């Protein structure tokens, strides 16, 4: 494909790409037969072509070029809507099916793919089993206000006239599988009816959840830290070309070899108040708070022990202070904020029943989940990362909508 073309008299410069990378193909009128030169004149932006030629090194740069000997047009493209000039985000998102071809979007998807591969590699090396959690579920895993509800054969007697919900996280299901395999993870699309139009929220995104037996909330952070380091290491090893296209300053990524910082929510609140935030002791960290806080550190930051009442029902309370949960969010540096949420889980049956009641959650759909605490319950913990947030940080992209091939947000379902 020709992503750009320019001609200067007797020489045509075709910027070509083949999916694996980019290269300049040079057609010189003097060196090709007449019909090849004429074909080169016909080439438009995003035409598909077959070019044959001799590879030569660029006289000045560390790049290789193609001295064209033959050129066949496979398809001559109509006038391409995305030009070199600046386009607004709405225009680009409306043309997402074409925008995906541009070098920066190509680079982002390659890094996303590298993160996925590195994740599988890490879990494979550490004896985790991948479990595929269901997408259609009878109940909620996280915040009930953000559930996408759908009609599940409500007219059919056989189905009992039910509602179903699109999953918000596979966590509860991989907890069940953890009792079979010890260490498990899932990786799949999740859905949240987020009404917020922020740069970190999508309504459909990809989450990786991991769950491990006999691991407490500290061990849980250790696994997250090792996983994130493995991912960064792998991207720095394999994706320098993509990072350079994105003009990503890699120094902050390289800094992540150092130990990640771990502070409590109470300490985070105190620090934020000192920096002028109006956050209160029992508040969740807002996006601005996270940005402010992460700019203080050059490595990812775990914020531990949030107030239990602002976190999910399944999180184990701190035995030393039951108003706090044995949880941690991992915040990415450079202002990116939360990329992982995780916690130790409640292993005790009676306590879990009590928490379901406190959260006013219906008992029946959670009966199976309670079974996990009836038969061989063990201390365990887990976490989940948002692939788009992780990709945005590693690529240095401001808005996560560019990190997923076809973003879905409150105001976008097309293309
Ligand atoms: O913190 P969350 O809500 O945690 C869970 O769902 C747990 N069940 C995970 C677990 O313990 N297994 O979501 C996990 C991560 C967040 O840290 C964030 O990176 C991402 O998912 N995330 C979103 N990404 C894009 N758009 C949204 N609307 C997101 N909501 C959460
Ligand atoms: Mg969270």
C-alpha cells in the first residue's frame, strides 16, 4: 500500500507499507520502462501496488530504500479522505476503519499486541492456566450502576423470563477455576455502561484478571509488579521501532526496573491534601488526584488499603482495621493513573454473606460464589488490568480511545 506519494520531475517517491513496516520506493524515469513510469504517475494515496526493485541503503540515514524496477497497480484508490493535514478527533474516529492504517495507529496496535503476548508469556512461565470467563452473566461483579442489561429470552417459559448482563470482569468465575488449578487468568472483553466522557473510560474494553491461591494482598502486588516489569521489558526489547514512531520518550519506561512504590490510601490522602487537593479521608481518588500523585514518582505506585466501603463487596477487610480493605490499585506514572485494581478476597463464608447483605446484593445469584467458601476455602487474591490503559501509558498516548481498534464510548458506536 502506498501511504504517500510525491513526484519531483523525473523521480517519484512512493512511501510504501506492507503490514510489517514502512519503506520508501523510488521510481526513476530514466531507469524504468515507459509503462512502469506511467503506472507510477497513476498511483494515488492508499493505492495497492506490487513493486519489485533493488534494496539500497539511504545515503545519510540508517534506512533502506527500494530502487524500483517494476510496478503494477493492484487497485488504484479513490481520493483518500485522510490527508497529511491535521484532522479533528471526531473526523478520525468516524474514519477509524481507515485511520488504523496510519503509522501511529499501526504502532499502537503493535504495542498492544506485544503487551498481550508478554502477558501470556509471563503467565505461561509462572504456571498459570488461562480460563475463559463468560460474557453473558446473571449478575454484577463490580458496580451495579454500570451494568449493560439485556433481555434474555424473557418471553420463553424455559428460560424463566430472565434478564442478563454483559460481564464487567471475569473475576468471580476465575475464582471458581482457581479452586481447580491454583493459578489462573482470563483475558477478554468487558463492558461498563460508563456515562463519563473521560480520556480513560470506554464502555467496552479488554481486561486481564488473575487469581491465585495462598497469596495475600502483599504477594498479590508482587505478582503485579513482576508482570508489569515483564511487559515493559518485552516491549522495550521488541518494539523500539513502534515507540520511535510514537515519539515515546522511553526513559520513564526504563525507570520501571526499580522497585515500585507502595503507600497506603491514608498516606496518599495526606500527600494530596498537602498538594492542595480537597480530597477527604474516605474519598476514592479522583482522576485529578491520581494524576497529581503519580507525578510525584518516577515508577508505578501502589495505593493500598482504601476505605472498604468504597470498594467491592468481595474484598477482605484489614484485620487490624476492618474499615480498610486489603486491596491495592496500581497507578501508572506520568499522570496516567489507575491501570490495575486488585485485592485479597474474603475467604470466610459468614463474612461474605454479611458483605452481600451490606451491599444489598441479591443472595440467589451469588449462591454458587458462596459455595466456593463452603468447600475447601483458602486465602486467595487477584487483580485485573485494563489493556487499553496499560497500552496508553506504555505508548504515551493521551486518550485510551486510540489504543483499541474500534472504541465504544457513550457517544460512539460507529464504525
Ligand atoms: O478496578 P476494576 O473495576 O477491577 C475489577 O473489575 C476487578 N474485578 C479486577 C480483579 O480484581 N480481577 O477494573 C480493573 C481495571 C482498572 O484498573 C482499569 O485499568 C480498567 O480495568 N478499567 C477500565 N478501562 C477502560 N475503561 C473503563 N471504563 C474501565 N474501568 C476499569
Ligand atoms: Mg478500580
